[in-house]
C-alpha cells in the first residue's frame, strides 16, 4: 500500500530533521544498503578468482597453455572486481547523500595536533 502525499511529505520532513540533528547517524543508515551491494560484488569477485584458479590448474594439468592464460585472465578480472567493490564502498559511504568531508579536514586535524603539542610544551 503506497503512502499518501501527506505521509510522504511527513517522511521527508523527518528525514531532513534526522540529517540536521545527527548527520553521521543518518549517513550510516543510508550507506548500509551500499555496503551490502559492495559485499555482494566482492563475493562474486572471489568466486570468479576461484574459477580462474580452477581454469589455471586445469590448463596446467592438460598442458593447454591457452586455457592456463584464460584462467589467469579470469583470476585477474575477479581480483579487479573485488578491489573495485571495496574501493567503491569506501567512497560511497563517505559521499552518501552529499555528506562529504571537506578537503581541509587534514589541515584542521594537523592544526589541532600542533595546538595540543604547543599547550603540552607550555605546561611543562
């Protein structure tokens, strides 16, 4: 049963209020489906790697060089799929719903560390 227009507006207002009140929590809720999809891609990649290993071993056993090369290529494709799924999940979780760390976060972190160091040196 679909939501009425009034219920949809209320839901959108509640979502905006949640983002305004606690954006970190709201982002973690949103990114759970992204993480699930990335885990699925990673699992598929691992299966492809295992299939490539099987082809490579079969090619070696039968002394069929083209089959061994195909097995290596399949393994490589699977590894790239696993790597890209983890890479995609981290960038997706950081940028979910436009919540993104500013580029100056590293600089501000270093400034805070330096300030703490100066205060500590001044106390001694």
